[in-house]
C-alpha cells in the first residue's frame, strides 16, 4: 500500500512570501524598486559604517550586516517597504551587551557580536514558527517611546567623544559625561571643527535643503534624492579634506583601511559559556528590534492597505539576523528612517531591499579604499543627527495629561535607561508594561446601571437619569475576570449588598467580559454562596458565547441561585418593575 504526502501551496507561500509577490512582479514594479534602492543605498552606506562604529565594531561590519540580512528578509519578510539593517538602538544595545564579555577591538568582541546576532535570530525564528508574535504586545507604547527617547540621548552622548577627538567610555549617561569631562583636556581642535561643521551641515540638510531645492525649481523626486545624499556629501568632503591635508597626522582619527571584499563566512558559536552570557541581552534585543520593526512595517502597510503578518515578520527578521551571524555582521532590524525613505521613494515590493543589498555589495567590493581618510567625527555626526529625531519628550506631557500611571512608567523607563544603561532600561520597560497592565485590570471599572427611560439600554446611575427598582441591582463589569481582579469584584458586590434590606436580586451584566479564568470562577462561586446566605439571588446577563461555553463545563451554572438572561432588559422584565423610580446621576461624579 503506497501513500502520497499532501502538499499545500498556501503553506509554502506563508513561509516564503516571495512566492506570492514574486509571481506578480512586473517591469513597473522593477523600475520603482530600482529607484527606491538607489536612494536607500546612498543613505545606507554612511549609516551602516556609522552604526558599526556605534556598536564598537570595524566599519566593514556595518556593510556586512546590510547585505545578506537584507536579501534574506526579501525572501521571508512580508512588508513591502521595510528596510532591514543596522539601527541605532540595537547597535547601542549590542555595544552594551558585547562590552560586558569582551574588550572592544579584539577578535573576541567581533565573535561575541555575531554570536549575539545568532541568538537573536534563533529566538525570533522560534517565536515566529510557534506564532508567538503577540508577546511583543506586553511592551506598552509609552514605555517603548520612553526607552527610545532615553536611548537616543545615550547614543548622542556616546558619540561626543568622536566629535571632540578624545578617548571616553561608559554605558550610562553619568559615566559618559564623567568620562568626557575627565578627558576633555585631550580634545583635538581640528577634529572638533570637522565634527561640529559636519553636524551642523547634516542638520541643515535634513531641515532646509529640500525646501531650498524646490525653490530653485527642482522636482520633488530629485530634491528628495539630493537631500538623502546629504550624508554622502558630508562623507565625501570631509574625507577629501582629511586626505589632501593629511589631517590624520595631526590627531584626526580616521576609519583607516577597510577590507575590499564581500561578507566573509563566520561561525557564531564559539562556546556554550558565551551563549549563556549573551542569552538575556539577545532576548532584549530581539524584543526591542521586533517591536520597532513591526511598528514601522504596519504603519507603512496601512497607507497602501497592505497586510503585514507579525508572526512571519518574526521569521523574516530572524532569518536576517542569522544571515548577519554567518557573514560577519551584528544584530539588525527594520529601521524607521530608512523604511520611510524606501516607502516615499516608491518601493513596491521587498525586491527593493535585494537591489539595495546589491548596491552595498558593489560598495564593499570597489568603494572601500575611498573611505580610508573618512574621519570618525563625520560618522559620529551622522549618528547624532539620526538619533536626535528619536528623542521625544512630548510623551511625558501627553501621558501626564492622560494617564498618571503611564507617565510614571515612561519616566521610570527614561531615568533607569539613562542612569543604569539600556539593558536595565528595557528590562524595566518590560516589567513596567506588565505591571501596568496588571494594575489597570486588577481594579476594573465597575458600574451600577439602570434603564434609560423609553429604551432598552442600561447606563451608569452616576451619569444618567435611569430607572431602577429597589429589589434589583445590576452590576456591569467592564473587564475580563481573572486572578488579579477576581477578589476586587467579590469585595465590591459584598460591600454593595451590605445593609440593603430591600435587595433581592444581583444581576452581573457581562457584555465586556471576554474571559473568566479559574480564579474568577471560584470567586463567582463564593459570591453566589455568600449572596444565597443573605437571601439574595445572583443572575448573569449578556454573557458572550465563548464565556458561556466555558461556564457550562463547570458546576457554577448548576449551583447558580438565579438565571442567565440573554439581555439585561429581559432580566429587568423578569425580576423587577422597569417603570420604577428614576435615579438621578450623582453631581460631579467621576464614574464612567
């Protein structure tokens, strides 16, 4: 007896999205992707070099981390516009993690960096295969915004040593500033001039060049391309000046010799001990990288009504990091600024990324001798201008006005990141996000409701003039019931019935209850028993189907002293006079 394995092409397309968009690829998409690739390549060459410097690695590592990873994301990723490669925050986290296990400039440091990329890639692929992308939701947006703001400040501060031309270090803001102050007497004036002028020029390019070019009559597309080439212009001019006048002989630190080659094959697993040391940093980098990437990808996809699959994005980013690990790179993710540029330049498919990788490969093969005299101060200026756009203190004002709990979490994340470093900051962010969720849901909003006259709608008695009857009290709980808030509901109901002799029925209105866990079920059973002891019946209304399915598997419905009503109006008709007394709202009530 023979059997044939069934094969579902849809499953293959799920894990290889290139088969989907690739089958519809045409010359128009090719032209648009090609133009976008040229613009992004121009932007990415100085950025990749700069972010390698930020990660504490040789400049060629930035190029290597931008070639094979981009190609692998093209095959496995689902975003049509996401540009994958080194980014500022992940590069900083890489430097912080690797700096704890190896000394910068050593072979061990480079090995640790590719090991970090390998671990991050393996984690992301595993999460994607098991469809665990939802775990990233445990990081709240305010906490992420606070972490990125603090990281932007740290990154900018870490690059001041290159602007001043001094040796300084540290992974916290206080240590960085202290180290800079200690070595300030070693400042190189020529380096300072180059760094300040490059920074000022790049700021002007970002804000003022495009409007100027438009005034001169250039079209928006050409003006945009020239603007994005601003960092390349800074690299070209400063490299030329340093080379012609041999300013390196006067203390100006330069990039030096960069290997003229394609990415080499590297083996990331050097020892089990190193894997253990880098496991937690790799996990944090994976979380932050994925959250940053998926946020950008979904934002850009929404503009064209396209879909991004978070679980497949995990696989795409994981494959990109594994590619970086085996080709001499370091951890990568989707970058905000590059992706926006890619989108605005007209990229239609992930093929734009593959074309960008080809451009970077050409640069690695033929252009690296041209950057021998590139001053490190120019790369530092590129980083500073790029990351300061990440700094957004408005999130503090916004959260203060809207939610003091969110404000506290944001402020704590910013302070801890600046004072204790990125690993403590992001760890605190994860913990604070989960704690914030538990805090908010542990005290759910609960309202006593009554019937709006002339309707079948029920609203909060503290906000509306509604009809109520003394024998029936309806409690609406606006949250799923689980272990953290079960006792809160129990205390609320028992406090409400205490001393109310006219009360005969409690109706728990459940339109917002999507889940009742075992702890909450036990609390409901206790409430049912306690109310029965006082001669009060417990009823439920508007219970959702999935919740009812779970309740029917327990003894709760059998022991329930009251009934389960399809609607609250049906409960009121059965239990009390719906034309009873009108309850007026409490003046100046804060209840919702």
